C-alpha cells in the first residue's frame, strides 16, 4: 500500500465478515482514498485471524470487498463518490473469499444443435436437433442415445427418483412431451407416457415443487399442466394416434396423457416456464410479457411488461426473485414482491447478442449464469451489476441452453453441436 501523505484524502474503514472461519478486530483504520482491492487485500491479510491452516508457501488469501452490498471495483474514493457516500464517515467493508474462475472441463460432441440439457448427481441428459436424447456420465461418457422424438428436442428435465430407475421428461418440436424411465443397472429405457394437447412445438417444461405436476409452454401460446403420475392414464395411445414406434419396448403400451389444465393469455410463443410455489408459476413469452398464474383458480394474477421478447426465466428459491433472458441482450432481475417502485431490481449488460438462457445457482442466492448468441457463458453476482464475474468461452456458435443443477459444474449447449462443461469451485 502506498505510503501515507498529508495531501492525500484518507478514509476511515472497518472490516467485517459473515464467514465464521475468519475474524478481524473491530477497529477503524485510516487508509488513502486511492487504495483499491489489491491494497485492501494486503492490509487485510496482515490483520485477519484464520481458523484454518494456510497453504505452506502461500500465506496470502485473496478476498473481494463489498460496500453497501456492492463489489468494490475501483478505488475506494471513486466508489464512495459514485454512491454518494461521505468520506467523513467510517465506511464498513465486508470481505468475502474471491471467486475462482470456472475452468473448462470437457466438451461433448453431438450430431446437431444441443438445445437443452440438465445434470443430476451422477448423470447429464441432453436433447439435440437430430431428434435424439443422450445420457452422459459426469466424466463425459455417453451411456445411451435415445431416438425417441420425431422432431428436434426443445427442453428436458429430470424428475426425482430412486437410484435404480431414473425418470426424465422431454419436450419436442413434434408437439409432444414424453416421460421416460431409465433403468441404470441394465441401461434400458422405457417411454411410459406421452403428453398430447399442444398445437405446436413444446418449447419449455418445468416440474412443480411437489414433483407431481408438469408445466409446459408452447409455440401455440398456451400453458398446460400435466400429472407426472405414470400410472394415471387419461386414455391409451390408440385413441389419439400411437407415439412413435421407437418409444415402445417389448410391446410396452405408452399411456397418452391429456392436460389437467390449459391456460391461455399469451399472444405469442411461451419460451420459458418456472414454478415458484405449489400452485403458482411464471411464464416468459415472445409477446414481451412475464405472467404469473394461479393453478388452483386457473387465473392470471400478474403481468410484467418487458421491452422485447423474453427467451428465458429462472426463479431462485433462495431469494424469491426472477432473472430473465431477452433478445435485447440484457439480463434483468425482477422482484415480483415489490409493491412500491420498480420491479426491476437490476439490469446486467455485457452480452452482445440475444440472451437465450439464464439459471440461478442452487446454493448461492447471489449467483446466476447466462448464455447468449454471442457464444459466451457469463457468471454473474447480483452485487456486481456493471460486469460479470467471469466470461466462459469455447463455443463456436450461438449458445442455446445453460444449466447449473450440479453446484460444481456449469453446463452449456450450443449450435456448434457441443455440450461444454466448466468446473466451478464454490466458496465455502
């Protein structure tokens, strides 16, 4: 840190943290206003007491700093001036561990665009524009390719199940949603239900918190609710046209489901869907709106108007807010609970192409990722609104989907026919 000077304005600061393994004296320090993150790191490392052993040969720990809930990215004086905070007051600075950059882990080749993907504890399932579904180990080994649909895949999701039989659901441009049972031991697959009712491509699916219902959105502008109970058959496939023969195994009869509920209100395609409570879900549409639906009363209870078409939405159980992806290249954070003032709590601008997909972290209420037609995946922290924490490159064409269901793996699928895996080390 630069030597003190009487001609340089000084700032009184006090460090604090919410991390139990670090402690620092509750004293105020006078530092020159021009100090930045590097200088504060040097100072803090001389002050902290750590409840863990530091690595031999590297006794420094890298921290990030928050003032008023926002990351310090400039000098201390610049930050305080931008936020209109008086340098006469003692400035409280929270320190957290610096986030490590996600590292490229693997690239899994497909025969066509990778349009959807999701991980679970042991496997990754992906959907492709060649009409197939692939199941991968986390190490990148393809254990099964399923030619189940008759048109490109649009969305896919796992359902909670036991270790012997895994369940997932796929949505396709062929207007159907299929429920699959995969026996891990003998690597056999059964399509147990075919959901029919949409008049156009099924663009998105999501499972409710009870795991008993599916919500789907379609290019036809409709939202439909379905039961996930594979024993519940509305009528068999003979009455509405059999599902593709490839889905049948050993003369296994595929039950055909009809929707429990149909919700109309969007004027254009429903691009994304997210359950937020037992009987409520949000939908994002090309008609520039987000809509909240009450399933119990089958009514639309809220509408948020956007500037351009929405392509994605993600809801966080940890902070009860939404992030959205849009063709206007921005990611926006909405808090639907706000009744006084703007629902938009943050706008994150860095992408240079359409933002196609957004996903909240399942373990950290401040972190989310976004994927874009600009071929990059970005890791964001809500406390750093002006710039992403990290950019992840590697795709050679537009990104169609991202996923962060596995806390230490960030997944992305693109029009370059590849599924990219990035390793992320969470800060604990």
